């Protein structure tokens, strides 16, 4: 018997992925094996669902540049993770896909000298795109991750363009 997936529910595989990413110990182990810089920089997965993903990066010695703010590459990593985790969630249980970052842009507005939380809220748009891909089809989506400081001020915006191909 097939599981019925509604517009607001996740496949069992996606729900499993979500739970793993939200478990701090499992998240750390996954990052240690696949993206060790995320552990070094201290990324935390704050939320992940069909609509959005939130990732935080602390302001500490391992993320700091000589100008007493968070290093741009660390910010970029946290921003990319907030979009990439949403992509992985959307692809979970849907067969074989390839995904690749094909463009990356950033805008900086304030000095990042507190904990920064990155949020991408394009889950609905992403899920619709992925669900519409047939075998052999490709598509791109530019996802925006907005970083805010502890005062809820926008520090930076990152524009990550993902390319997807559904394999046969």
C-alpha cells in the first residue's frame, strides 16, 4: 500500500531526514563526515520543515576574522546550508536526482558580530519545482537566505542558485 502524501506532509524518507537534521548529535556526526567546517564553525540547525529552514552560526573565535566580525566564508556556509537542507528534504524519497550550486551571490548590510541566524523560506516553491520534474528534466531555482543578528536586523542576504536534474 502506498503512503498518501498531502501538500503539507512529508514523505517518510523526508520526515526521517528532517528528524536526523534536527537531532543535535546526529547533525554533528553528519556534518563531521560530510561538511567538517560546519562543526568547526558551530552551525546549528534550528528548524527544518516543508516551508523553511533556519541555521545559526555563533560569533566566536573559530568564526571570527581579523576585523572582529564573522568571516564571510563562514556566513556563506551557513546560508548555503539553510538552502541545501531544504533541497535535500524536498528530494528525500523521490528517486535519483543530482543537484549542484551554479551561482552564488551575497549582499552584506551590517557587521556580523553576534550570533547570526539564516533563514530560507522558499520550501513551498522548491517542493513544487521538484514534484514537477520528470525523468531527464532539469530546473534551476535561486533560493534566498537572509541572515539576521540577535537584534533581528538583517546582516546579509545570500542568493544560492541550485540546479536539479531528475535521473532516469
